[in-house]
C-alpha cells in the first residue's frame, strides 16, 4: 500500500482497560504498512482519552475528544473528518475484533473490493460463547435489515462493526447514522461496486462492560426507519397499504353486487370477491408499488401472481387466527381483535412479498 493509506477509526467510551493491548496488537498486525489509529472518545470518565494520548508517544495514534455527543456511528463519522488514509477501517476498542484480521481485509481491498467486512456469518466465521438472547438479537437485526433494506441482502453480516472501505465510497455520501450500526449507513448511502466478506471469530469480551442494551436496540430501529425514509422504502410501504385499502373496497363492493344483485350464495360471492381483490391488489402493486423490481415476460408475471396469491391467502389465515385468538381466548372485543389481525396480516403480506414475490 502507498504511504499513509490506512486509518483505523476506533470509537471509545470507558475503554481504558483494553486500550494498551489493542494498540500493541494493531501495531503488530500493521507494522509493515503505513497506518494511523484515530480514537474518537466521548469524554470517557475513566481516562480513556488521556491514556490514548500517552500512547501517541510510541505509536501513530491521534485522539479526538467529543464533549457533547454520544454514539458509536456518529463517532465514526466525526473520525472520518480526522482520518488521513485512503483506506479507512472501523473496529471496536474492546478486543472483540482481532487486529490480525486487518491484513486479510486489506488483501480484499487490494484485489478490487470497495468494502471488506469481517463477518461472523460466512463460512469459516464464528462467534465465541454468545448467549442465546445475544445471538437472537443479532440474527433478528440482520433479518430486519435484509427485509426492509433490500440492498443489504448481498451482505451476510451487515451488522458487523469491523470493516475496511475505500475513502471514495463515502466521499459524496450524506451520512446520518443513529445508534451504533455505521456499516448499515455506509451500505445504503455509499457508492461502491464490490463488497467482500472475510470470516473471523468474534471474541468474547474479557475487559470492560458491554454497552448493548434496550436503548441501542431502539436506536437501531430508528436508524432502519430513517434509512427506509431516505431511500424510498417507507413510501413503498405506504403505497402497499393504500393498495391494500383499495382491495378492501373491491372485496366489499363485489361481495354486495354478487350476493344482492346477482343472487349468488354469499360464501361463493365471498370466494370470488376475495380472489378478485387479490388479483387487483397484485396488478396495482406490480405497477405502482414495485415497478423497479418487475421482471418482464408473461412467465415472470404469472409466477409473481401465484406467489402473491399464496402470501395473501396465508395473510387471511393470520388475520382470522388473531381474530379468533384475541376474541375467544383473551376476550377482546371482536372489532378490535379484527383490527389487530388486519395490521398483522398487512405486515406479513408486505414482508413476505418483498422477500419473495418482488425480491
């Protein structure tokens, strides 16, 4: 790599116990490169910033102290303003991210990747001793990202906090992260062609205390909502709901016409009305909600229609199941139960369709 090409940004808050071994390990891993470590500290009361400054006498360390800000992701954004490298890395300070993996990430960058991610979830990756709850939270967060932000599906571990990227990936990006998942922000807002994932073992934490809690989970959901709004996915969901509302009108109107005017048995009228509303909903969604995800050709159209039918009928089952459960088991007023069932079925239909019909 050329001179001054690698900047490793490390956000810190109360990480004094792990700082010295971290910097020593980084130096061993990167001694053959020109590199710098940029610590971005949120005014840690345990002396993290002061210790980092003392390490600058022996290692290429710089320290940025923030007095009125909090949050890992925003710390990385501020660190980008200080970093001088052509390649920028992000990692945690708690020794869970092994510095010896960085040369492997750099190889991927040298081989043409714009972003190289240390991944727990590709072949060869692992996670040392996670609790069931921690693993479930991680998998759930990835599922949410893959469903609601489709451009993240190319990455097995978009929740990784350990990665490298070329500076030009974010050169023109407006980064507005919330919480602690800066990689998610870069994957959505950055400009890049190739992403590579390198397997690594996410180590158990031995020093300091984990900062993952309920607030961080709420911040993550806020971040996903913000990205959906910025990239048009929230508007897509609104369109889907509007199409669904139109389907209710088609269903009810046709049911009345077939029963009252055509004289059909009401259950037969209901079956015809339901299928008609499913077909009209599909056509409107295909043209109005998901125009960017349509594959041309009659065969593709019919496959999407069949998938949409299957999902919609399953959604009807969700609606009826919740209606029965809340009303018969928990004694909830049936109209309120039905409203809950409609909301659940709408969410099911949307998530299943973006994950299968219009993937």
